[in-house]
């Protein structure tokens, strides 16, 4: 068996009639699939909707803090970890991540 082979699934899923994705002209994004033009929803749009859903919050808690926002998180981490680590060490660790 050739280990470089893979299976790529393309799946059609029905969504509500609202348009979740628009291009720079504010038009619905489309793609030709199965010989028919269909409304396209980007995976980025779907992932964002999932991350902000009630189910996600109930099962996994609040969404993660983005790397670009680590500076805003520093004070919260210093307060939460003050009895275990020095504030300078926490700041250095955050600087290495960004």
C-alpha cells in the first residue's frame, strides 16, 4: 500500500438560510459543487460560530485567549499565580509566547 494516498471527503451540510459569509462586495460567497452553484460557508466562519456557541462554553469553558492578547492577560496571571511565581518570571514567560 502506498502510504502517500489519502481520502478527502467533501460533504454537503444544510445550514439555516441566513448568510454566514460575505465577500468584499457584501455578496454571498459561492462555490460550484456537484455541477451546481451553492452558497459557501468558510471553515473559519463555522469554527468561530462553534467557539462562541453555548454548547462549546458548557462543555469546554470560555474560548482561549489569543496570542495577540497575551499582554492583556498578564495582570490576571500575576494575580492568579502570585503565591507560586514571581511577577517578573510570569512576564518573561508571556514574552516568550508572543
